[in-house]
């Protein structure tokens, strides 16, 4: 909402500086988000009169004008505008004038023809944001005088009006607010309500969406451009002047917040009918768009056709044009929800719909009509019918709200006297009724409950008066605290393993899932996605982490180590997962050590370092992939298949692990019970077990454990030896050097005892798996 | 015996002097003073020395032993020194140190943790809620009317079954109050989703931190004190906080919170960082209907709530020019957030 301070001054005296006003409004809850100076006309811009205009000899779009600038010596100006006629008075920037920041006007030639200055538009003079053609000045503007004498400088504030304050969508409403916030006096010229008469057949209301409608007929108006004062005020706040009658309806909309519409009475066929549209009915809107209406759209129709989309936009068929002489002025009240729905369906947010959607003051409908009639007669002439025709009844918006001043003080946590509370509410236009009850004026539909009044009290009194209080009470931690803390532990552990934390979008595309080798059918779909790229919710973290890996590889990072912890979405629900991805060197090469390429066992080691040992079941799928399982979590560990990895530009093998975390995060963290430290030394023996490569290590380990050898404390795989050439060892075999640790808590073991235990182990593995041994 | 001891001494000193490395030194040491070493054996021969000669030979033996052990010790010291000198030759202490490089936590995660820690110091507990929500939890319970613009398909993501992706973490307020009676003091970080076209300052999914405090005597003064403390802890003692009246459906009075601090680039500019207010009684009414009890009777309990976007905060604090950098996962970006 843009507000001209000159306009505002019609209704309230303003503080000395615009900054003070802006601060008061912002502190009062209406943020000032922009401030512009308007109408500071540069020097050397004068009123000139166009004496003649001829086609430019070398340019189709230009004209050569002779103008009188008050010196008596006609001046030749080349001009591109078309909106003037000979005899018009226009602003002329003389050589030496500076427009805008640094546009200096110089005498010179344009396409070979001398141009001794420039005729200006309102935009070029900083009078409007947007204006086409020359600014045509009133006929009585004195030729040769500085233009600055004709225009008053103005400041325009741009306000962000919150949706609960429809009363601030007008100059008068803002003026009332300013008066309240700055302790100034608000004055509105009293307009006597017009004489009203029942419209009878001339206006029929056939839909609850319009409970109240008024129409006033004015005959014999002369449609013309608006006078400068009117055009200036509209342009100052960003509206483009159209013609005097339409401009007045817009002017009153801005000033009083009541949207109005003027129909060309001559084009109406029969009386006004407010009804719902017939499905498929057509109407061309003022902006030229062809609308196909639906049954829930509320329309203003004549006896034959819809002539306006109620509260949103008028129709072309009955619009006011240069040849209009008789107009019917509509001022009505429409249901906010109906207007909102229609405006949204058609994507038409107009100054009118914006206000109706937020609820127009029903008590102001007739006053706005009267004000508009008064102004139309003033600027366009004509005769108004004596009576305003009305149909229906305006909704009754006045109400009483109870306020307990003690509760007000309790909620705010501050002392404020009863008298001050009352004074604030009275300044806001509320009237004290019976004990604690307040009558709310109809322009404040947002005030319906006690808390709404408390809000008003502190809004006006200012929150800076509330003493800050800081209290802390112990909080017992719940499951969410545990989840948070355990997640932090995981993050720190992964960080310690050299992994950095990634965060990916929860949205994915079916394509990205397919590319990553993830089944897309299980993914949850969004009904109204922003695009196919974001049509699904991620069922796993894999696609995002692969994309992150690709991003890093493409930017020259050869070693990628990333993890992500976050929600995944499947038909079974939302589950927190941990994904870990890695490729390239384990660490950076240094001058001291060359790093190795990461492999499956590195990532497995990372997973085990974080979660402890997990059961690993090799997957039957081709490639290298395994299922991970522990009592609190399960997941997968894989080498990403090459045909997948190439999509992501990986130059080295990519490894990926993902586990589900919820149970782990919620698990009771166990309490550590310290074991006694060994007092007697352990004994280690190496055993080199030779077995076919096809027998997994885990079977050997199980077999050793199953032997139940005495004193065996630890089984540790120290070396894996294979010989592809088959020279030293059959190529189908491998030799696993396993370090066995024996210990007894109460004494030192003898060599015989250990030998005996090793023999037990050897025999067991030999019998069970057919192992041989290398010495 | 005398001659034997003297020649033993001479030979030992020669051998010790000739030693140039540790294994050779060990061999020489064992050859002379080991269990079966020549000096040890010479000592055993003392038994056969005539009684009269014993004091003199004994004295000599003692001297020889002292000379040999002394020579061994000094030779050992020389060898250690030589070894150390050899090890250290060419060592350049200015070469870079070598360590296993730890990874980096995501900047949003670090900031989130910091935020959570500050609120925990004030006795707030963590809370969570699902990202896929019902319309009731996201809008109705939070006093957002059925035709409110935020609810339409232009602004909110819906699932085919009518559920939606929460547009704010305020849903966690409702989730918490449904299951927990007052007093409630929670802090709830989480993802929120809005149908914004992605650009330098918008993501369709972002992170919010929500807070709620409900008890019998909570006041607007508590809201002020709590958030002022929070922002001073986060940005430093020079931080200034401004509460600007605003409108939200689920709080009344409502405020937008502006902050100025040297940590945020100083300047004279107020930065809008959070929304907050006193819980609207309508929210308590919805919760009470759902609970079927009067634990949240608005005549008895009051509360405040607040929420802010983590990405915006992080962008200002860390000088991140484009919000998309937070989801690009460029290791060159992440590795700047060391601590």
C-alpha cells in the first residue's frame, strides 16, 4: 500500500519528518518498506506551449515541434510522443536541466534536426513511476514559469499492511492510525449520507454473496482527462490516470477503501442483477482477457449479460469510454470469501478484490458513493439523480468485546493503569459500554475477542515498556533429546573418520532415483510438485549423496567423503537414515605418506567404528553388496555398480552405506561397567589357515569360535595371502594368517596349555572346513 | 693372573673402541661382562689365587672391571649420540605436520546445535514432529482459516491422500500439546516446505527452529527476556533486539523480531530474523477439543511461541551469498566451517 503524505495531510497533521512518521508506523505494526520523494521538479524545466508539430523528415516515429517557452522566441524540439495536440501546455526541460540522477539535457541534433531541449513525461520528471507520453499540463498553466511552481513535492511511503488490518487499506484509515500513534487529531470531512430509495426492480440481489448494493445514476457527464491534482495523486501512488470518471472511482477507493465501479449506463440492457454466473458464461474483462465463468463466480449482470465480476474487475462491454454520457455508479459489499475465490481462480488480484477479500467496512459503502458523486460532478459535470438506489442490507459489524484490565496486565507482564488502557482504546475509536465492555467500530473487523483488545493496548503503548523477564526451569529430557544427542554422537564419530556432513533436498525425481539404482515405485509422490525434478519424496539418501559426490568430482575434488543424516519417506512412514558415500583417496597424500584408494573394507570399517560390529550377509546380487544388521539398526553396504557410478562422473570406485537410525537413536545408552585389567600376560599364536577362496572368512571365524578352545580370548585376522599365478599357492586357495590370543585371568598360561588349545582349534577347522595349514 | 688381567683390560678397551654399531656393542659387552664373559670368568678364578696375593689381585680385578664398564658406558653414550645425530640429520622442522584430517559438520547443523544448546541452558527440551502432516495440525489447529492464502496449492505441497508437507515447524507446538500437559518448554528444529521457486534466497525446503513455552503465568515479558537472552548469547553482548508488532494467525499479540549486532556485519540495519508472539487462545481451544480435557484452558494457561529460519540466519552470520550452497555439499564450502 502506497501512501502520499500530501494526501494524508488532508486528514491528519503529520510529524515534521517523514522518518519520524515511518518509525511511528513501523513501531505500530505497519512496517514502512519503502520511501520515495516525488515532485521535486528539477531546475530549468518550464511550462511551454506547443505551437506547431510536423513529421520529422528522417524518422517515422519522431515529430518536430515549435514551442513557446515564455521568451518570445519559439524553440524547436524533436519529440517522440504522440499524446499531445497543438496548443497543449507541456513541461519543457531546457538545455542544462538535469533529469533523474544524471541525465543532462543538451541542445543538439536528433536524426539531423536541431532539438533545443526536451519535452517531458511525468516519469521523466519523477512525478510518477510509470507514464507514457508527455505530461499534459492544465490550459491555465502559465507559459515560461518554472514547473516546480505548479507541483508540490511529495513523499510516498510504501507500507506493508498485515492481513488483519483491512482498515489500513485507505488513506483515511492510515490517517486514523497515524493520529492514534502520534497523538494527533484525525479529521474527516463529513459527507452527508445521500437520500436513499429502495431500488426495487432496478437492482435485484439473487445471491447471498452480495447482501448490499447501491447504485447512483449520473447523466450528462463529460469524459475527459483528469485535472492535474487528481492525476498527480493517482500517479504518485502508482496508478495510471485513465479518464476523469474512472479516476474518481479509483481515487475514492484509495482514499476511503471502498471499491467502486462506474458503468456506462447507455450500454446496460435492463436493470442490475447480482447473481452467480452460469457455468460457461463468457465475459471480456477490462484488461482485455476473455473469462469463462463458473457457477461459483459472483457477477453483476444486466438483463442480458454479465457486466462485471463482482468486486474483482469490470467488463469491457459497459465500460466508461470517451463517448459515455450517463453513468451508473456502483458501491456495494461483497462476501470476502467469494471475491477471494474468484480472484484467485482467474489470477486477477485487483485493487478492488484486494480490499473486498480482506473485508470492506460495510458502514462506509454509502459514504464512498456520496463522496464519488460529489467529485464526479466536480470534475466531469452532469446531474446526479436525487436518490441512491439501494438493495439489501449492509452487514452489521459493530460489536461489543469484554476486556478485563487485570488479565491484560497479567498477559503483558507489566503495569498499566486502567485510565491509560481506556485512553488507548478510545483513541482507536472504541467506545466504553457497560463494565468492561467496549463497542468496536465497524471498520475494525479484527477486534472480536479480549486478546484482540490486549494486543491493541500493547501495540499503542509499545512493547518497549514491557520489562524483560528471564526465568529458567529444569526440563526433564525426553525421547527427542535422546535422539538429538545420539545423532550428535554419530556426527562426531563420522567427522572423526574424515567424513563431512551433507544436506540434500528431500525432493527427488523418478529419473534421479532410477539413475541411482533406487526403486522409484515405493516413493511418496507430491500432488502439486514444483516440477518433475522435485515430484517425489526421497525414499533413501542415495540419490542425493551420489549427486553430491558428482558435484565434488566435477569441481576437481578427487577424494569425496560425505555423510548425511535425515528423514527418508516411504509408504511405511518417515524414517531417519544415515547415508555414507566415499570415493578416491582415504586421506590426502602428504610428503610423508602416499594415500591409498578407499575400498569396501574402509567403509565397512567406518560403519563398524560408528556402530560396533554388525552382522554382514553378502547379497546374492551381482556386484559387491552386503546387508548389515545389528540389534538396533540395519542397512546396506555396497560398491556402487560401475554402470551407475559412470553417471556421476566417478573416476574411482564408489562405496555407499545406508542404515536406518530410529531404533539406534532411541536406544537407552548403556552404562559402562569396568572390567578388571589383566594382571597376567597373554600369549599370541599365529595360525595360517589355507582354504578355498570361496569360503568366507566369517565361516572360519565361526568355526574357530565353535571349537570352544580353552583360554581363547581373541581372533584377529592379520594377513590374507593369495597367489594369482598359482606358483606358491593354488590360485583357488587363500591363506589367512589369524592371530589367536590366549589369556587366563588368574595365572600365566604354560606353553603346553596354549599348544593344546591351538591343536584343538586346528583340528576343528580341519574337520569342519577341510583346512590345511602353512607353517 | 696379573698379566692376564692387564692384557684383558687392553683387549677390552681395544674391542670397545672398535665397536661402531649396537649389535657389535652387544656382542662385545656380552663377551666381557656377560654371564659367561671373560671378566666374569676372571672373577671366578680368584678362588685359585694364593691367599697372600688376593688383596692385590682383587684390587686389580676391581680396577679392570671399572675401566671396562666405564668404557662400555661411555661407548654406549657415544653410539646413542651418533645414532640420534644420524636420525636427525636432514630433519626440517618447518616441513608441514601430518595428521589424519577430520571431516566437517554442516554449517546449518553447527548453528542448530548452538541454538539448541542456548535454549537448553534455559530449560527447554527438544521436540519433534513429522514432515508429512495433516491439514489440521498445520493450519486448522493453528487458527488459520480454511480460505487462507497459505493453504492453497500455490503455496503448500500436498500429497495425493490430502496430507501435506508442513509449511512451518509450528506443527510441533500442536503435536507436543496434544500429548503433554503444561508446563511445556520445547525447542524444535526441523524441515519445513513451501512452494517457492528455488533461487538465491529461496529453497522449497528449509530449516526452521520453533519454540513454545506454556505455563500458568507466562507473560509477554518472558517472551522478551527469553529471546533477548538467546540472541545475545548467539551474537554477543552488543546485540540489540527490536520487537515489531506484526500479525500471525496463531499468536496474539504477534511480533517480528529484528536484530542488530556486530556479528551480523554490524551496520545500522535491523535484520528481520524471527517471528514470535503470545499463543492465540484459539490455538489452545483447538488443542483442548482434541485432548478432551481442560489442561490448556486459556483462562488458566498462557504461552509464547517463536520461530525462525536457520538458513537465513546462517547466510547472514557466515556471509553465504546463495542459499543453494547449503544443499550443494561442495567440500570446498563445507571445509571452511572448521572449529
